[in-house]
C-alpha cells in the first residue's frame, strides 16, 4: 500500500473505458426499454458496477464523491476478507467515499483497462481521474490511512466533499440491520492462517493451513486457503513481462508454462490458466506431464470443484490423458 505522496495524475486511461461502457450501456438500455427510458444511478454507499454502468456509476459520480473500486472475484480468498472491511468502512465513513465492487470474471474489459495485475486490487476515481490505491488484503489501519488521504486530496484539490444527508441515514439504517445471530466461533488455527494470508506472509500461511488440514483433512476452507497461499507465494517476485515472454518463446518448457499459468490465475484469467496447463499436459510425457497435471489439480482447489470452469477443464484434462 502507498498511503503517502498520493498523485492524482490520472494513471489509468478512462477514455476507452468510458466509450466502451457507453456503447454497452446504450445497447442494454435499448433491449430493456425500447422507448428510451433509463434508470438513475444507485444511491447506496456500496454498489456493484459493470462495464455498461461504469460511466454513470463511477465516472459521473466521481464529480461529487471519491469512488473507491474494489476488483474482486468469487474464487479469490483474500478478496473475501478484504471486501467486508471495505464495505464496513464505506458505511462508517457515511458518504465520504463510495465503494464500487467490480467482479473481474464478468468485467474483463474494466480489468484490462485498469491494468490490474492481481486481485484483490483497489483503485480510486476522483473527478474522472483514476489512480491505484493498493493491491492485496491490506491491514485495516493502512486502509484507513489511505482512505483518509484520498478524502483529503479530493477536498483540497477538487473541492469534492462527498455525499451529504441521505448516506448518513443509510449508514445508520445499515448499522441497525447489521446484527445477525452469531455463528460458531472461528477455529483459532484457521484464523491464524487467514491472518498470515492477509499480511502477505505466504510461507507462514501455507504452514498454518497445512496444520489445520493435518487435524481436519476435510476442512474445505483450509484447503481453499492453502491453494490460494501457495499460488500467491509462487508469483511473489516474478517479473510478469519476463515470464510471459519466456512462455511464448519456449512453449515446451514446462516450468515456463506453469509460471505463466500462475500469473493467469492471479490476474483472473482462469480459463487461460487451465487451458495453458492442459496443453502442456498434452504435449509432454513422463515426469513433466505428471508435474503439469498435479499443478492443474492444485489450481482446481483454488477455484473449487463445483465451479463450471473447473468441470470443463477437468473434462479437457481427461481427454488428453486418456
């Protein structure tokens, strides 16, 4: 996270995002309302944003309130831990910023236009200008510092003070509705593993998840967390450009293909990652083939056995093996 010396230089080119979003939005509005009617932007403090609604929900609203964008995916374990923190802070800050959640699996154009390298990734848009805030599941105190600085820059440089009145009522209403029956207490060992993952200590997270599985081999949450921690640990320190060049130049080099597949996964390109390894299995034999097959099975664990992309890739793997 970079909470200091924040620059509002517009590091993301939003022109293409705006143009594509407008075209898609018009097409969808035409299908939904042939008479030409349209809906207004949502009034909540936490909204789900897609490519069609990006212009109205993010760019236009950024003229009155800083919009924080959370790029996430259902299969991403750190996303599931960061998302609730951001949503709670959006309510707590009561309209000083708006949280826009973008599912990268459904909005690849936005994902690519913002140059997201991995998820979770958090950006901000202020007065139509975008900048990266941080990547990964950061500690709450650092998130607060970054949000405070974002709000300060928005006020001092653009005169944007956020939403007034209604958001506070919404925040109070959300707080009133929030209490729910408490579930069973979390396993301390699993909580320690999650914390290590949040802090970016992948070696400690991997060991902690393995410890949980040693005691409870059927723990699905620990198995998913282990796959996520191992994946993130493998991509730490990789030069993405070099990895992709090596994979393109040496298609028969198994390690190169596996590294590229890991980057595909972290970047949200799940089908590309699976397809790359299936092809590697197809053109290899012996130990190389087994290594590629096992890596694919590990990546299946990150997504979950019931995911349709896993089901499809598992069938493709069976075809090349048998």
